């Protein structure tokens, strides 16, 4: 073994491989979860004759366009959903700004991109504006920022509180690789344009999870610990309770019911995902989005293994494309391999290059780190000049 190989072995996977694993892993999780989103584990078993173990077709078969007119999307057959579309859109903002982002970057760059640049949308099987695919909670960005001219830092107030901002925050965690506190702070700023309350909090904590997963020697348990160090209120409690239950399981099959039971007191949607309760998705300091705690719980059950964590997330049902997106991103950042067959199928079916955004974000992340070091050293010099450093010597 060469010295270079030995150093790599000691340090684990390099940055570019962790970023690639996280982003490709998130897209694969998204595509696998899409066709069973909104259903219960029991309904999934009945529909598919057992648990889902890979890419499957649309829930309603060839009637996917008309079975649910409010969502005429081809979910399944390896198609990514809006989780991946928004993640890639945020990466394009980083590629433009080439520095840390804030709520104003969302207003100045993300919103115009959604409104003006047609792209191939796998679920619509057409090249259209991303705005025509994203959910109402994401259309809120356009309504508030472009048409309403609301202060970007406050634009998320009034939106339904869900995981809409959290689902695409993996790039923030990757730009702040191995620095979860910085990822949390940046994601809270970015997400302020989109979400409030525990929806915004979930965005910050998910970014922290991805950043923590990039640290050399990271494990599922160390990622959860980093999340608990940042998380507040109901989000923190939900993660703690769900992961405590998850630690008693090593197989997702036995964990499906217990994880749902553990997150239920914090979830406002209620037992029927497609018919939310009257108090659903309203601001609260006591509640949490369901998706993030369950994704972390599945990561714990799987011991960080991508295959096991993502399949657990998919078969959990409910908002499982977002749960699997989050689980896939964190497991991929930890270095657990994304099955090549799944990645190839999703890339070809979605007509997307899943690897190019990772290469772009890796280059931008390196640039930002150099700039961060320069800024930090300038601050150190200024602080020393103030007599703040070495005063006791």
C-alpha cells in the first residue's frame, strides 16, 4: 500500500466521493419511494404482493395520468420527483453564486430558474418549466418572492409547514461538509424563504445530518448525535424518541410499526396521509415533520447501510419519497455504496445525469472552503490586532 493509499484508508472516502454518494443516493431514494408515496406499509404489500425491493411501476399502472387528476405524474419506473428537481436547482444556485447562500439567493436565483428555464421533467415526460411540476408548497416561493416581493428572510411564514424545504437541503450540508453547525445555520437562512416553524427547523437539521455524515469516521450514531446537538423543540424530541426506538431494531420489517408509533405524537398529519387532520402542517414548537426523524431512524436500523436504510424508508410509505431521499443522502455521504444498477436505471429512466451535479458541487465546495479559510484568517489577524488573541501570554 502506498502512502497516499494509506492516508486515504485512514481518512475514509474523499470529498468528491461523499458528495457523489449523497446526491446520487438521494435521487435513487427519491425514485424508489415515488411510486408508493402516500400509502401505508400494508397497502404497499397488498399492491405489490410483498415489500418493494427496487424500482417498481406506477401505483395505478397505465392510468397514472388520470387516476389522481390533482397529481398527473408518472411516479415509478425509475422517475425522480420534485425532491431531486429542487436539489439540482439549488446546486445550480451554488454554481452561480459560488459562495454560501442565504434567503436572498433563493429569491435572486432559485425562483427565476424555476420560472424561466424549461427542463426535462421525468414525471411529466416533457420539457417544461419546473414550476409546472413542483408542489403548491414550493410554488409558494414564486408567489411570495416574485409576485409578492416579500422580504426573502420572512417569505416562508404562512406556508404550510412540511418537509418541502428540508427535502432539497442536502447541498447545504455538503458545502459545509464535516461542519454540521455551519450547515444548520446556513440551511435555516436559505429555508427562511420557503418555510417556517418546524419545517424550517427540519431543513437545518437535515443539512447538519449530511454535513456530519461527511466527517471521517462518521457513523449513523454520530450523525444522530450531531442532529441532536443542533435540533430544537419538537424536532429534537422527535429525533431522540424515534432513534431510541430504532436502536432496538436491526431489520426495517420489524421497525416499520414502532417507528411510526414513536413519531406519531410529533406528526400533525395524522393516520391517513392523504386526508390530513385539521391541525395538520400548522406552526408549532411541539411538533416535527415526520420525514426527517424516520429517515434518521431507518439509518440507525440499517447501521448506515444505504440499501437497507432506503428500502426501509420506501416501505414505510406515507411521504416515503422524501424519507428515502433523506436516508439516501445521509447514507451516501457516510460512504455506503449506492447500488450501481439502481443508479443506472434511475439516470436512464429520468434522462438525468446524476453525476454532473455532484462534480459541479464538489468544485464549488472546494472554492467556498478556500474563501472560508481566507475570511477566518483575516478575522484572526483583526482579532489579534485588537489584543483579543494571546492577551494572557
